C-alpha cells in the first residue's frame, strides 16, 4: 500500500506539532517503564514545553541543531533532531 509521506525541517511555527509528537512518543515508548503519572503529566505540561522550545529555537538553529517532522497523509507522526 502506498502512503503519502514527507519529511519537513521544523520552522518556528511547527514547534507545537514537533512537541506533540515528542510527547506522544514518550508516552508510548516508556509506558510500563516510567511512572504513569509522570507520562500523563507530559500532556498537561505541553504548552510549557512548547514555550521552552520556542525560546531556544533561534539559538539551536545558530548552533546547527535541526529538527525534522515526518508527516504521513499530512499528519505529523514522527520527529527527530
């Protein structure tokens, strides 16, 4: 089956999508390993995490740190930096 996908370099406006995927990845990857309360709190604190990434974005770009999002059928499903 063919799936429509693309990899996009994250721009400032994409940081919310990036952090949502990051949060979901932590919740799925560490379920049963890390405390459930900690993992559920990630979603509650998501806005704070987005703000922190926004504050660091320009500095990270200057230092050569690049973030990317994987979209499948125009939905962000993966991330890397």
